[in-house]
């Protein structure tokens, strides 16, 4: 019997027993039986989050916390892994010991999960992955995933750049600020971009290094790129915070971001869209962090024993100066 069905059955039995007890005592107090019903249907969910490396991540945490509330039927245990996968493994083990109903994981990297996920399966706890993905040899270790098509984001960035600079006569020198190596966002965006420009003979990736998805590291790596290469035409920052760091480094080196150097970035947070409007960032490839309601819906369905889609991609847009109006920026939720 599925854990969720077991829980619903146990919940119903408990509610019936409490109802009988109250009736037997001449009670039948609606308020009391109502609250016991709510208690038994509450979903205990453990969420292991990557960390707080970027503004995108902070928005993602906010979305998760505001969807997985008591009012919405959840009891949330939240664990911040501070960008370390070993902390995530520990957190998942703690969730298993606690006996949560569902585990949600936004994984730092795609690999290295097999053992702990087998432990979750043995404990009959369904696992939802969110944002980035996990690669396992056994498909049944993950019940569902919701997040972005990172490779598609990379391909779209390549297509945009080909339209912009594909016809230029000389070489177009590209520097890439990669995200956390081994994360789905880094793997997908790197792969998609490289595949997208592969037939563009004048496009040369002359530098590529991780900036760990943080602003400080993005700036540091950009500074070292600039010391080694004088002729960078394009910066591809695999997230907005690294783009902000790169912009600061370029300005300090006397260059005008968006004009002397084309800036491509991913996420499309509000602060970045303002830079698209002001011309410092040329193109933004959206990555939507608002997964809280999606995870809540998945968890509820799984607990009811309903079938859910194993993989759910979210729709994402491209922003350039033409479509990044004040209205768009004002309406931006993150
Ligand atoms: O996995 C999504 C990526 O992680 C976002 O692009 C980045 O900002 C975050 O840290």
C-alpha cells in the first residue's frame, strides 16, 4: 500500500474514532472534529534547498516557503545546504528520520544521490526534485521533477547571438561565466549554447570558468578574464548575479557593458531587467524560480495517490530592450 494511501486511511480512522468519542460524550462539536480532520491531512514536507547564492535562489526559497504553509495544509522542514551537497545528504537523512511524508530537493549537482535516495525509497517517502535535476540509474527514486529546460535556455541564447553578431566579418570572442559545475543549470546552459553556436565559425569561446552563480565570484573571474584577454566581445553569464559582478569588473576596466561588450545573462530577475532597459545587459533568458505552488500541488496529488507527470518544464521568455518595458519590470514578481 502506498504511504500516502496508508496515511489517508489512518487519518480517516483517527477522524472517525474522534468523531465517535465526541458523539459518545454527547459532544458532536463541529469545531473540534474539523480541527482533528485538518491535523490528520497535514502534509509533512522536508525541503533541502541549495543555499542563498543568488537573488534567484532567494526568490525560489520565498516561493517555496509561502506555498508550503500550515494554511495550505503543510508542515515544512526547511534546510539550507549552503551550496554543499554533503549538507543536502545530511538533511535528507534527517527528513527520513523525522518520518516526513514527502521530500523536496533542489539539488546542488546532478550526481551523487543514489545512496540517500535509495534510503528514502526504502522508507517509502516520495521525492520531488525542483529547479535542477538529479541523474540516477533507477528512475523510480524520483517521483516527479519541476523546473526549467536549461539546455533550451542555452540554445535560445546562441540563436539570439547569431542574429546579433553572426554576420560580423572578424572573430567574435566570447567569455563564459559558468554556474556551479555539475549543476543542471550549468550543464544545460553550457551544452545548449555550445551546440547552438557550433556552425558559427567566427564565434570563439576564448575563456570559460565557474563563478559559482555568485556576484562576488563572477566579478573576480571577470577581472581575471580581462587581465588575460583584452578583446572580449561577448560575456555569457549563466546567471544574473554573475552578470552584475561582470558588469562591475568591466566598468572598473574602463569598458561600457552592453556597448563595448555584449552581455547575455540568465534568470531575468527584476534588477537585471532594469539593466536591460538601461542597456547594460543586452539579452536576458528567463529562468522561473516560482516553483512553490507547483511543488505544493504535486505533493498534494502524490499524497492522494494520484498520478503526476514525472517531468514538468515551465515556460520561459526572452527579454531584450524592445520588450522590457517599465510595465513589465513593475509587474515582475522577483
Ligand atoms: O538552478 C537555477 C540557477 O541557480 C539560477 O540560474 C541561479 O541564479 C541559481 O543560483
